[in-house]
C-alpha cells in the first residue's frame, strides 16, 4: 500500500519507536551464521530474537527487561489494513544503516499462518524483493518508501522476501540516514 501513512502519521510512529528504543535499545543480533547487518529490537508480548541457539520469540529483551507495549499509533495501522481478527503480539523494529540488508527468507516462526504479517517502512528507500513460497523461484523487486505499508497474507503469507539495499539520503524523516522497518505479527 504505497504512501499509506501521511507525514504526520509517520512522525507520530517515529516518536513512538524512539520511546521503544529508549526502553529496549537496538542491538546487533547474532545468528548461527554470523552477525546480522540490521540492528533490532521489539515491542509487544513477544520479541523476535536470534543468537547462537537459533531463531525464536522471547518475552524479554536480551538485557533482561520485558518488551515495551506496542504503541497505539502502530496498532491503528494493523486495525485499519491487516484484516486480521487478532491483535499483533510482536512489533519487530529493524534499523538498516550503512551496509545493512536482509537476505531472502520466510517469516515462519509464528504458530498461525492464517494471521497476516504487516510491515511499515520509515526513512530512506529500501529495495524489497519478494518471490513465491519455494526457495529459488522467480522474484520481483520494488522500492519501498517512507510511509509504505506491506501486508503478506493468504497465499503470500509464506512468500520469500528480503531487502537488497537502501538508497541513503532519500528521506528527510529520520535525523540520520538509514531505514526503519516495523514488522507486526501474531505469534501464538
Ligand atoms: O525490512 C523489511 O522491509 C522486511 C523485514 C523483514 O522481512 C523481517 O524483519 O522479517
Ligand atoms: Mn521477514
């Protein structure tokens, strides 16, 4: 949904994300294959985490504190566009700085794939790639801009997707260059 969020809504959400990161700081996650290039934190009952033990949801930040609640400004977007009958239990916050990208993957650490995944882009443009449900199939790419909303649901719920690169300096929204992405998911 290109341009779904106007500038005032983007600024409100950004303020609320800053409050999340004050309580639950962005950190550089590890995977079994090495460090991720994005920095990450979460809000909600569960946060998505990865370390040498693998991918999973946890009810606490690695620093030991509970995740902050998902802000009303972000829940409103879910209510308006997700079509879901349950509230999101996780708002994953990804920050893409210099050199950050996200390889093609499926979102499949959740229990109920009938629930959609919704993502909000803020800040600099990101080149989003999406394919089918099989690894190695054909993919299409599109630039995501600040204020765009993507919903993966139904036959697209388990589509492979990733972010190839960021075009720095394309948005004035953040006080620094980079891209923020918020991903809302029902976990249980
Ligand atoms: O940054 C994006 O647009 C996608 C993020 C994503 O796919 C994820 O966090 O699982
Ligand atoms: Mn994903």
